[in-house]
């Protein structure tokens, strides 16, 4: 699984819209769709029920992945923040 796939998945799961997810991620809807399809191929399950123009819905596997994706993306955000804070020069105590 790749970070950008999880991020795209999380945004589609949140908005239940490939188009809106693309807008929020500042990329084309087709890019988001390709990332989700690639993720689905990689793990071998459908993550969304797609029914033409009807609203999309998470599959059972999608619900499970959403829980894990939230934990993973939160952990990455925390690690990023912690590393940035560690890089800030600290004043010397004399």
C-alpha cells in the first residue's frame, strides 16, 4: 500500500465522492479513481460499491480499511510533526 493511495482512499471515504476528493486533494477525479482502482487491485477487494450515478458507498472491506487508514495517516502526521519539532534548535541553558 502506498501513502498517496491511502490518502486518496481516505478522502473518497470521507466525502463519498471521487470528484470532491479530487478537488480536495488538488488533482483530477481520474487520478483519484486510478489510485483507488490500483489500491483495490493490490489488496484484491472492492472498497466501494459503485452504482452508476448513484452515490458510492463503502464495502465492508472499505469500512475496515478506513479504520486502519485513519490510524496510519494519523501516525504519519504525528511522526512528521515530532520530527519537525525535534529539528527546531533549542536554546542553550547556561
